[in-house]
């Protein structure tokens, strides 16, 4: 089963990811609870049978692998900044919030990459 409107599903991921990033920035680790809004997506969006499985799974693989690469590059950049470029540390969020920002950032990145790939198709 897949969502009837994939663009809407990806936009929903972007909104929930960005909202969770903002709530973590405002309320700290307690704001991470807003990630639970992603659980409403199957209730809100209609599903349909997958017509062309090969194309759908190819799109899913490209979106997921691109999102993982982007988040991995972010993690490496944060590690480099924290260890080797100390004058940039004040521009980062507090260290205790960085780990809570990775999952919402991945969700938002997955939505953006998926939306872009689906538009290209």
C-alpha cells in the first residue's frame, strides 16, 4: 500500500519535521513529543495499491539513501565543528539538543528529497 498523493505525504513529513525542530528549539527535549504527529499520517491520507512496484521501490530507495547521506554529512560536519573549529561552537544549538534534532532533521530531509524526486518523475 502507498499513499494516493505522495506529494502530500512528503509535505506532511516536511511540516512535522520542521515543527518538531522548532519545538525542540523552544522546549528542549520535551518538544520532541511533537514527532508523534507523524503517526497521524496513515489516518489522514488515503492509501491505494502499488501499481508498479519496481518504480515505487526504486523511488523509495533513492529517497531513503539520499536522506541518509545528507544526515550523515550533517553528523560529520557537527563532529568536525565540535572538535576542530571551536570558534563556530556558539553558532550551533546547545550540545544536549543536537541529538534531539537529528531525527526531525532526517524526517524533514526525507520529505524534501522525496518531494523533489517525485516532482522529477
